[in-house]
C-alpha cells in the first residue's frame, strides 16, 4: 500500500501515524506539507491528529483552507481513500468532505482515556477486517469531539450506512449524537473518526484493536 501523511503546523500525531502505516504496510508513507498542490499516486491519504494552527477560530477551520486540501479533495473525488483522525476528522468536516460538525465536549473538558467502539458498518474499505457489531478498544484524546448534525443529515447518514463506529457500552466521552464516533462520505472512501486507531496496533500499546482498520484498507487494495 502506498500511503501519504499530511503535515500541518500544530499537528503532533503525524509520527504516530507514520510509524503505524510503516509497520502495517511495510513501506513508509510519503509526507505532504500544507502548501503542496499535488499529491503523488497513493492508495491512502491520512490527516493525523493534533491542534492545527492552535485550534484558532474553530478546530480545523484554518487547516481546511490550506492549498493541500484542494489536492485532497481532487484525490477523494477520484476515489482515493482518505482518513482523518481526531483533528484530521475536524479538518475533513471543515473542508466539506464529510457531513456534520464537531462541537466542544459536553463536559467542556479535554478527554484522554480509552473507550469502547462498536463496529456499526463492517462493509466499508476501512472496516472489512472487523465483524459487524464487534466491540473494540480505542484511545481518545480531544476537547472538541461532540458530533452534531441536523435532523435531515442525521437521518441520511444513518440510513446510508455512513456511521461506521459508535461509542459503545456507555463510553461516549463527548456527548456525540447517537454515540457517533466515525462517519464516511456517501461514497465511502473518506472516513473521519475521533478515536486514535494508530495508537493501539501492537502489544507495546497494550493491544492491537486498531490494526484491523489499516489492514482493511490493505485487503481492499490487494483484492
């Protein structure tokens, strides 16, 4: 799998993502700086977590308007898989690549802990290595992860199978509507999620529940 990791000022989880992609795919991803207007041929583009531009204005609002995002939009329209984790999810929403919005956590506090996720849709390019209804562990670390969508949008994404993961077993850390932790676009090739699967992929992390998300993309590409 050829992959790329986007780098923007303030993102601080790029090294974790680079390590995860290298370990799972066997190849280090290329890194793409914010000012790039072209992205090489890759199978997966990842926007990692952090605090791009210090979360000024709104989380991800400034990053979503950087030149690289136009290139990512073009690749997404061509069917290239795009994954945004935490701040990456916020950026994808601000850029209009995903439906809905992320607001301040209901507790108004930064949350950093392990939660449980239910696999709601196991037929996406990102979840084929999981089983429908499977409960997995995953860490979260965010202040603005409270997913919101208007009634019509919520009905659409639920009906279209665009909700991929939900917070399970009462572990919703932020007040997200319908316990939504991750959504895709209508086409299914763009995924945004608040939890950090890259931080639970090997024994040294205390588990490998997040590994299957990346393995799923590998299986799809190899098929």
